[in-house]
C-alpha cells in the first residue's frame, strides 16, 4: 500500500466494536485500519474488472 494516507470515518456495528476492543487491549493486537484498507481494495479491484 501507498505511504500516503487519508483519514476517513466509518461506522461499525456495536457488536463488532466489542469484539475488536478485546484484541486492541490484549497481547494480540489487530490493525483495524490495515484490515479495512485491504477489504476496500479487494472490493474495488472486483468492481474495476
């Protein structure tokens, strides 16, 4: 991915937020921005075919 980034806000259901928070506080961490960026890129790639 490019080093240039733009900040955007997304809405995530409360139940998903609760699940994400479990991993953001513990030893196992997840990068929500990276996961979202990959998922968005995948969908855009499909649409552009």
